[in-house]
């Protein structure tokens, strides 16, 4: 009798162990090279990066493993991460340099005033050179009307002055472009700084 009870107990334990093992057994559902979904008790390594599902023996999805990111996705994530880092560094620099929006506006006025001063000097130089050209051209015209030959030195000076006009005009264009870029940069700083302070106020 005792042997029968012992055998029955052992059988029950073995049955419970087998049931537990059966309940723990899982399958893997993945898509093969032909685009067909496959359900197996193991997944070939080459299919792991494509993503798969872990399924119980009763068909319940226990876990979903998404596909590994593509090279393009990894590159996009890297660009986004770099952009965030650059933005954070930019905001930290703004907070280090300025305390208020007015500080940025004052700095903008000073920088633009300096650039405008440079432009004004160049424009004055341009006017002076053009006056010299008109004087030489008038002199050359008088000589020609009187039947005299225009000296080579006058022609050389005219050529030099006209070249100088082109150079000064190029410098003025460059300074005007710089003026616009600096103004835009300060406007960007003002907007970003205002957003930073607004975000800090909401915390």
C-alpha cells in the first residue's frame, strides 16, 4: 500500500514537472526569406535582426522583438542626437553670455552700429574715388577738345581708379551681407533666449 502511494506521489510530481515544462516552452514566429511567417522552437540567427515574436504553446504572444534599426535609421538618430547636443550647447552659451533679452538687444545695436560705421566709411571712400574719376575724365575731355593728346598717366590713373571703385563696391556688398547676417543671428538669439526663459518659468 505504501509503495503504491509512493509511486502515485512520484507520478504526480513528474506530471506536474512535465506540465510546468510544457507551459514554459515557447516558440518563435518570424518571417523567412520568402516572406512566409514561420513558427518554430528556435529562430535562425540571420532572422533575429528582422524582428520576431515569442509565442507560448497556446498561441499567446508573450513578447515582440522589433526589427533592428536600418543604417539609414541609425544615421538619422545620430543626426538628431548631434542636433540636440548642438542645441543644448548653443542654449548654454546664450545663458552664459546674457542675463536678459535686453542684453542681447544692446549687443545687437552695438554690433550693427559698428558695421554701419564701416559701410559709411567705404561709401565715403567710394564717393571720393568717383570725384577723382570725374575730374580726370573732365581733364581728358578738355585736352581732346583742344586737340591735345591725353597723357598716358591720366589714362593709367583712370584705369586704376575705376578698378578701385569695383573693389570698394565689392567691400560694401560684403559688409552689407555681414550686416544682414549679424542682424539675423541676433534675432535668432533673442527668440531662443526668450524661449529658454519661458520654459524655465513653466517649471
